[in-house]
C-alpha cells in the first residue's frame, strides 16, 4: 500500500466579531456528472493542505499550502495533530493509499483571501473566511472537523499568547 504525507494549516485571524478561519472550496471531480443537482451544487469546504515536497518540513508545507491555496500568509502557533485515513486513487491506478496529514495552527499575517494563481484554480474553486465558531459544522471531512475543535481549544487555553 502506498503512503502519502501531507500537511495543512488552520489559519485564523481575530476580528471585532471574533475568530475567523480561512477555508477553501476545492474544485469538484468531473465524476459527479450524473448525480442529483442537489449533490452537484452542495458546497464542500475544507482546510488548505498538500503533499510535503522533498526537503521540506511539515510546518513549511503547511505555510506554503495555505499561501498557495488561500492567498494568505501566517505564522505557526502550534501543531494541532495528525489525521490518518485511507483512500483509493480514482484518477488513474485505483491504488489504495494510507495518508497522514499534519495540521498546524497559523495566525494570519498578510494577504487577501482568494488571491490565488490561475494554475491553483485547478485545485481551488474559491477561498473564503468563515467564523471559527461553528466551523466544524461547515467542513466536509470528519478529521478536519476534529482539527478545528483542537484549534478552538488551543486559542482558548493560550489566549494570553495569541495576539488578537
């Protein structure tokens, strides 16, 4: 079985209304053609993440992937944890892959949401800010919903260290 190692970021910023989270809406697979209109138009939200490049550390990957997929830069506050899952590559060889994704909490520094390259539009339909409170109800993947809960707990327990 193949193994893949990725990293991603939970990038947050503080606003007068509270904490916000940068999320992406991935481009959908062409395989959804023929599904009901309701499924085809349901918005899927996810955290920015991607494969760790050779010579790159997971935290560097998280910062790079957030920048590439959202247009934002951030500084790492903490590692939140790893999620592990298996999937089948449906776009070619149909191999089973065991994947580990390390997620990091990042604090927003600069950039404009959804300011991504045209090449990245192959992967990302759009990037947007959503409220951190309740964000786990809007994310599509269970492991990422768990990571959001960890991020909220970290921000609450380290409030004196995080600059709003």
